[in-house]
């Protein structure tokens, strides 16, 4: 799940350069097709300039307020100076369709402590959170947040979570365009620290996934749900569904 190539392609798209005809992609592995009707707060994040993907989608997002969508900071860091290049789409289960609601973005706000480290060829994102301000408030349900002001939430060290995304169904597959859902096992902080020594930070990251169920590129910014509540968003990992390397998610803070 190395996102450096996708970020480079997005940068080229945003400044109007030629975009490569294909990009490596990874996504919800071990999942099944689902519908946006079950997740009315779920959105694609993209730009019409991102030609390699239908609907210009390159990440996911969650409606957290009528005019705010949460996504991964690494997805949109290059768009801070040009937020109008971004679009958010609700109710589009298949990216090749033309249904749903497309909304413009007016502002991109990254977590103040967001940063990227590269360790052994893997991009490690810290505080990988961003809020997009929408041009028009949406009259639809918002996602339930596990953590709220004055109420912390501890990500469980066992059990399972649910992830959602529009990417491929296996490492290297960029053909899938349909929203998929997978159940992933939660991974303890200790096991995640052992998998990513010196890079995993339990104060702002959580881990989930296995060799049979995982997330990856084009799922970034999408949700990790536990008991139907948002506990984290897809951020980074070494590969997709690789043994010993679970997916890493940005934990939802009590405030942002």
C-alpha cells in the first residue's frame, strides 16, 4: 500500500500535466459488493483531472457535518492551494455511472501535525487526517463518530471492524469500480508495533487486516468502522494483505 505513485500522479493532474494511462492500485481485498444506500455518509474524493480512474476517484471520505467531509491528509495535501480542483460524490456505488450527488470543495484543512516519513521504502503518515469544506451543505446522515469531545474511545485490540472502498479486489487490480465492503480482524497495538517497529504510534494509529481481508490504494481516507462507528480511516501499510503487515489507520481523535 505505497501511495507515493498515486500522489505523484495526482500532482501531475492538478497542474494539468499529462497523466499516465495506468496506475498501480490495491483496494478492499476479500470483500463483497455493497450499496451506498447502506452508507449515505460515504463519499468518493477525487478530481475530474484524474483520468486513470472512473469519476476521477482516488480516495474515500466520510460526511462528519453537513458541509464537512473527513478524508486522509495524504490524499489532498497537494490540493490545499487549489481546493476547487477537488470533487466529492455521494451515492455513486459504481464509479462508471453518472448518478449520485457531486459537490465542489472550497477548502482543505490538514491536521496541524500531519507529516510523512519514508521508512524502508514505505510512506508512513502521521496524523493523516484532513477536513474538506463543501460548497453546499448536504441534507443526509453523517457518520457516527466513536470519539467525541470529552469522550475518548479505545480501539479494541481484538474483534473485527468493517472497511469500505472502491478499489480493486487484489494487489495490482485497478479494474474494479464498484463499492465493496470487508470485515477485517483488529490487530493489537503490540502486534502492530512489532510489525512496524519505530514507525507505528499507538497514540494516533490503529491496525486491522489480514492476508484475506485488507485495504489499500484508492481506499485511503475510507472508514474503519467498529459497531457501526468510525474509529479510523485508511492510511498506510507495507503492501496489501501481506502476511505480518496489517493495514494502518489514522485513529479518530476526540477533537481536530
